[in-house]
C-alpha cells in the first residue's frame, strides 16, 4: 500500500461554515489552489499554504488540516481509504 497526504479542505470549510472563496480570502491562498487540494488534484502540498490556512482558521493541530491515507491501486484505480482514528 502507498501512503498519500490528503488536505481536508472540504471538512474545514464545512466545520467553519465558510466557502472556499472565503477561505481563500482569509488565508491568502489562491482559490484555484484550494480547489485543487480539496479535489485531490494536486500532487504536491505547499506547506506555506497549510500554515496560512491554520493561521486563518486559528488551528493549532495540523491533523485538523491534513491526513495520511492508504492508496490501494491493485486494479489500476486509485482508491483513498481514510484512516480511522481511535
């Protein structure tokens, strides 16, 4: 199994009751970059973006923003399996 970092943008916007556009404005991260992170279309994570998101939303625990998931590609298709927390 391969590991992948997932940025939980959708969870954050729902939890803080803000739109992606508002998160972009608060964090000074481009809307397109947030959208790509939210949809899993970005290969690389810019950690300065993570820091800006954390500062904008007053988050102190990085685990609220990112998660490590296993990618099962046995049949050639990527399937993300969220890690269960105890």
